[in-house]
């Protein structure tokens, strides 16, 4: 059977694969602690759910404009004005089926065959694959704990070539939880703007910051705004992953191109979920703060527990809901009756021997690390740490 080169070359999402395996084991009655998925364990706020019910009762079940209903795009524009100091017109906003869909549309809109997109590693698993699907070439620039997993202007300059088209910036970061400062973003944006790059800024975790502040690159200088494609959504902050509402805010020509691409690919996103997203963005924000406070306590619990384990080194993340420890000190050892030769093998050992699901750092472009999500209960985190301690005894 013939498949396209595009289909043959694409890799499935590792995080989704591991999450599916963990859920399969759970369904079979296994006591799996799933620290692999980037999915809040809180319920969607009640007023958001009620808005969705009202939309159903009102018969709001038809197609909407491909770029999203005007009410939601106005709510998004208001959100960016309120939270980020940014002004966007309705036709500069495109509502998509989650932030992932918005990113895909962005790369499809700006990449021609052979165009290079600079991606700092560790990176979210889908960035390189999306670039390849759009015909582009991902250029991976590795960062490390010595810089707090942050891209530096010097490293960005070294990565530039005549084919450089865009830079991806993710703050707070998935998987590291890194949060860039205002000055660090300004320094990177200056290099990108001088090189004529698009800046695709993934800001899905902006409300989940525990130290520092969230800064939108587009708000730093007027000239940056015209080079930024800002990606955001309601999934993480409002516990709405399954509702599939994300968006892009971009200069009008890019937004129009993204809307045209979407109109041929999926048309509009779910009409009822759009009404729910309006309620999330315009309604009370106290539950967002409450969830953030709980995540902070979970982060501290997990970081402190991991720091006590031999062979594990961990930095305290400033945002998102992931911890990204180095496990290089464990590799090559016999653990749970199996040899953990690399981070992929170690993740398999943890799942099969301790029933703990994590994601190997190889999936994020940095072998020798694991990503652990603390978007789960404190009791689960405490139990995971106990299992890890038992498993590593004598390793």
C-alpha cells in the first residue's frame, strides 16, 4: 500500500502514546499513576459548563464562521488587552481546535519547502513534526540547565542561515517549566527581528507561573508585534483540554491565511465549545488562581521528593505543571530487574515495574531526562515518590 512521504516521515506523539498505554493499564485494573499527560485534573469551572448547556438549549448547534464566532474573538481581544497589553482586531484572531491546531495553521501559513524554523530544545514534541508537515525544516538548538534551559541570543545567532524563516518561543515551557524574563525575551526578539524571522510564541501556560511574570513578546515593542504569531487557548488555565479551543493572534495577512487554511481543513470549531470559551475568558477568574496555587504546592512536593533520590538532579520550574529532572545518573544501571540503558528504557521500566507513567526526554530533544506532570493529586504524587524510592533502592 502506497503512503505519501509526508505520512511515512511523521512520528506519532510520544506523550499521547504513553498516556494511552497508561490508560489501557488502568482500564485493565492496574494501579497506574499517570504523570505523562499535560492535562489538568480539575473539573472545568461550573459557569463554563453552564454556558455550554445554555448554548445547547438555545439550539446553538450550527456551523459558525471558520475563524470563530465574533463574540469569542471579541472576548479573546479583550483578554489580550487586559492580560497582555495588546490590541488585536477581531479579524486578526483565528479560533482553532486547540492550541495545537493553531500552531499547525501557523506553520502552514508561513513555511515554504525548505524554510528553516529554529526550535530550542527541550521542545514540545509536536513542534518539529508540524514544521516538517508544512514542508519546513526544524533546526534544533539545544539548551541546558546551565542557562535554565533558555535559548540565548548568541545561540540564536549561530543557528541563523539564509533559509531561516521563524523562531518558536514557549514560555512558560513544556517540558521544563522555564519562564523567560522580559529582558531575555527582548534580547531574543531583537535578534529575530533583525534577521526578519517570524516569532511563533506558544503562551498556553501563561496563567501558570509561580515565580516571575508572563510577558508576551508582541507587547514589548510595536515592531515585534508585526512579526509575532501568538498562540494561546483555554485548555490549561481553565481545565478545558477536551473542549478543544485555542487561537492565534497575528498580523492581518497571516490571520487571513490561517483562516483560509482552516476553512479548507476543518471549517469552524465546535460551536458549543466556543460559547463555553467566551464564559471562561469573560467570567470569574478566581478558579484559575486557585488551581495555580494548588499546582505550586504540588510542584514543591514533587521537586523536594525527587531531589532526595540518588542519581536524579532537578531544577525547580517557574511555570507550567511539569518537572524535568536529569536521570543520567541512573542510566546503565539495573533497576527493577531490568537494565535502563537510556531514558526511553527507564520510562518503560517505571511503567512496567512501578506503574508510573512518565515521558522520556528523548521525545523533547534532550535524552537523559524525564518529564513528570504534576497535574494530578498530591496523594498520587506522594505515592509515585514512594514507588520511585522503593524501585531505586540498590539501583
